[in-house]
């Protein structure tokens, strides 16, 4: 359904471009930029480097299920800010291993 995908995409972009960056300074997160939040959420949602399973740009190629999973991670981070540093470290570690 195009309308469902459009709604998911709007929520994803709001979370990664507004909500999470807006929380970054207050929580002293190690990242502040939208593409970094996207990386962390997608890697966590997919359980591996997102770019190993989804073509770039991700916003065009994610399935609805993948997008919903990434949104769930972003919403969990917004609700539990202490998660972000751990998820970011895990994302960076999996990228070092896979490089």
C-alpha cells in the first residue's frame, strides 16, 4: 500500500531528522547527524550492516517491514535514551568487522 509506506517514511524521516537529533545534545550522545541515526537504527533493525542487505539509498529500497523495524528501534531510542551509545558502538563494531 503506497499510503502505508508513505506514512512510514514520514515517521522515519521525522524520527531521524528531528526527534533523535533534537535529543542528542541533552543526552550527550556521541552522534548528532541524521545519517548517523539512520545507520544505527537500520543496523540494529536488520541485525547487520544495513548496506549489505538493502541497496542505496535505503529510503527508496527498504521494504515496509524493514522500515517499520527501523522505526521501532528509533522510537525505542527516543523512549530510552541510554540505549543509543550501546547501539551506536555495536553498529560501529559490526562495520569494523565487516570492513
